[in-house]
């Protein structure tokens, strides 16, 4: 399989992310100067954009690993489409259009009015966004939970990191629909902790998240099956592309809503999160081309555990506020531990090979 991007060192993978960082931070500083006319105001917006970028990277590192896992089985054509059109959808669709659509639906106004509201009355815009957090958290949390559980409830999965848990889940995968039953039980438990009106919203939104996951799985499977019937080279085509786009959207929900805690300006948020999204794209390319997932056998496990933790946190955020820093550090911590475990495993395997060679000499 040919590679969508070439590069011999780590820097080459991140060159466009660096360019977007410079341009984005310059735009952020310009917005700060235009809004306040002071050096202090310009520096404040500059700093907020930088923090938002770091927040996006910390929240989405597991997303890069999952994307890489799916991309490695796609053809170069579909890899290129995801890494070009996919990033456009991620930056402009989820960071600009998605927040506008939330306000359009929640406030019952037109897209143009929502855009004007974001520009002229950012505090009111932010208030509407925060009020829509419950259904978004329920929808996104459910989708991500299904993504994580489907990975572990797999009877063909034979590489286990935390064996006591993962072996049991792999064996339990023979029970059809066990992951769906698990999610439905959690939906009922959390809905009982909410006020009646909020509970109804939570349950409906969560069910829509579950149905969306199942629809994407079925639709993607049908598309890829029909494409493979036409040509084996079409493996991992449109269906995988749609799956990754919906997955990206689910990862973005929490970051977009949480960003309003740092800034109420839609354009500042779009710049900061857009910079972060470029680094996630660059990490995805690097993971695919360097074969990092194969080299570090538990890295993927850490990413899917991080997804499960994120989904539970999104559920918990319907009850209490959980700072985004905790969410980001939790996911990064799990991935870091899985990387360390992978390195330890590789060292043990290398030592075992050396001992075997020594015995045969």
C-alpha cells in the first residue's frame, strides 16, 4: 500500500501544523487587537488560542490513534480524501458550523441570525451553547461508549493489555448485543439521577447516539461490501470515511462545548481548536506511516480505554461540571501508561530473543 504523505523525520509530519499554528495565532492576536485595541487584550486572546489548541490535542490524541487504526486498512485514495476533506470538515464543520447549528435549533433562529448573534452578542451565544450541553453529552457519550465497547467485546481479539478485564470481555462477545445492553443500562442509571424533564432529554439524545452508531456501522458495512464486490481495491472506502467523520464529530463535542469556558468568541474558539485539529491530523499520518500501532502493541488499547473514560465523563458532566483539563490528562495518562507497557513488552521480547540465540550458539 502506497503512502498518502512522505516524510523521513518527525518534523516533516508536522510542518503544516506548524504553519497553521503561526497563521492561527497571528489571526488570534489580530482579533484581540481589533476587539480591545490594547497589547494586553491582544496577548490574552493569543494565549487563549494557544491553550485551546493544547486542550484539543490532549482531548483528541486517542482520536488520532483510532483514526490511524482505521486508516491503515484504507486505500491510498481514501486515506488522502480523509486527510484532506476530512480535516476541512473537522475544522470548519465541527468548529464553526456545528456550534452555529446548535444555536439555530436551540434558539429557533436562522443561520445568518445565529452568526450575527455569535459576532455581536457572544455571551448570549455562549449561554445557548451551554444549555445545549446535556443532549450533546448524552449523544456523543453514547456514540463513543459504543466505539470503545465494540473494540473490547470482540471474540477474535487475542492481544490483551489488562488481561483480567479484556479476556472476560472477549469471551462475553459471543453474547449478541451485550455491549448495547451495557450502554442501555447505563443510560437508565444516569437518567434516574436527573430531573424528570432532563431525564427525558438525556434518554432521547442517548438513544439517538446509539442509533447513529448502529446506522453508521450498518451503512458503512453495506457500502464497503458493495464496493468490494466491484473491486477489492475499494477496501475501506466510503463506509470507513463516514465512520471516521462521525467518530471525529463525537470526539469534538466535548472540546467545542468546553472551549466556551475559556472564550465566548466563536472565531477565537475556531482558531484554537482548528490549530489542535491540524496536530491531530499530523499525528494520525505519522502513526499510519511509521507503523507505530504495530510497534507498540498496547497503544491502541490505551486509546480505547481513554475513549471509554471520555464517554463516562461526558455522562457525568450531565450531573456535575468536570474541568476539561481532567478529561485531557486522564486520556493522555492512559495512553502514556499503555505506551510504557508496550516498551516494557518489547524489551522483554528482545531479551528473550537474545537468550534464545545465546542458547543455540
